[in-house]
């Protein structure tokens, strides 16, 4: 941005030679409800995210010229237990198109959803809640320029807001965005499912999401009521599309029909209001990793580059 930016309240005020939008905002971590309230809370932080930079990638179906994701501050605790300051990041997104405030806010929300889902695949202590990125609603700076280096018009939007945040100390290295457009609806479905505080609801939603992701292959089959046959079919489909193992707690596990039969049994027990044994294990070490593997199969992840300030 240059000194003396003009302020606009409508894109129609810009001349036709303006064609770039730059979005700048701060994003934080916030908690979901923990599975067990008696366990207390955990603290989250993410390291090694300074000067993260990518070019020509997609956030959902929006092609972005560049995305910069840079750590602003680490978590700060009082007496080791009370949060005084939450970890936050500065996010800059440049798009070769003129976008209004609503479009820009939607892109930021999409980005927060996507990297939250990436983070979930690295977290193993789910009893204490799941870290979730969010932005300060309304606190988004939007600038317009005639090229990628000179943004001399600022969008004025008079909405302020405040967001509660949460934090932990896990490491996450992969915030890479895809090189092709993808459907954000599925990432929002995943985030909504794992954000539920009730474990039974979380399991049912995730299992239904698994079958939804495999819908194309499953709809060609007749309805299979036998658990063992259905498990064999799901296992066959997963192996066919290249998902034969999952990772949990830094260990690799082979996907078998036995594992899938356990998931189907747990789903049926919950649906009929019976207690499902080892639900925590089935949910987090089996079902969730399978769903995340399926989801990431839809994108080609690009290795990020680091840009010096």
C-alpha cells in the first residue's frame, strides 16, 4: 500500500484500470467444546509458520495470486495456566479480481476452515477440544490496485468485532494450499462434524460424511445390510482409490475390512441408542484419519516456499 490511500465505499468508485484486490487481516485460534469438560483445557500454538508464502494457488474455487501467512505473536500464559495472549497470524491474500467486503470475508473464512482441517490431522489429544482458526469479524482491511505492487485505494467498512480464541503447542508444517480449485463445502462439513461436543453426534456425522465422500462408488451398488459385506466393499473402494493405510500418533495402520466393520458396528449401535465400546478409539484413531485421507486425496498439495522479509 502507498501513503495517502483514497477510501471508497463502493467498487463502482474505482476506475476500470483497477484489477487487483489485497486482503489483510489477523486470524487466531479458538476452541471447540472438549469431549470431556472434567479434563480442563489444553493450550495450542503452532511453530515454524513465519514468512509462509505461496503463489498461484486456490482457496476453494478462488484463484489467488499469492498468500502470505506470518506469525504475529506466540501464546503468552500467566502462571502457566491462564491465557494472557493468544497466538495470532497476519494473513495477506492477493487476487487478480475486484472483490467486495463480503467476498473477501468469505475467502478468509474458507482459508481458516481449510487450515483448521489440516491442523486436525496433526492433533491426537481430542479430549481437550480441537483448535480452530477464525478471524476477527469485520476487522478486515481491503485494498485495490492497478498492479500487484501498488495498492492505493482502501475499502471502508464500518463493522467491528471481537472473537474469543484458544491456543496449544503442537507443531504444524503443512499449510500448503492446492494448485487447483476444490469444493470448500466438504471442508466445512468436516469442521462442523469434529466441532460437536457430543462424541456420539461427532461419530455419526463423520461416518455419514465418509459415506458421502464415497457416494459415487457406493451408489452403483445395491444397499448392503450385512455389516461384514459392507465393510469388505468399503475396504475395496478405499484401496482402489489409493487409501490403504492411515496415520495416527505418528504410526501407520493398514486399513482392513475388520477396522471398517468396527466402525459400521459402532455407527449402528449409536443409531439404535446402544453404547458403542471403544468409541474414542474408533472415532479419532480410525474414522477421522480415514475421512481426512479421503478429503486430501481430492487436492494436489504444493510445497510452500519461504519468502524473506
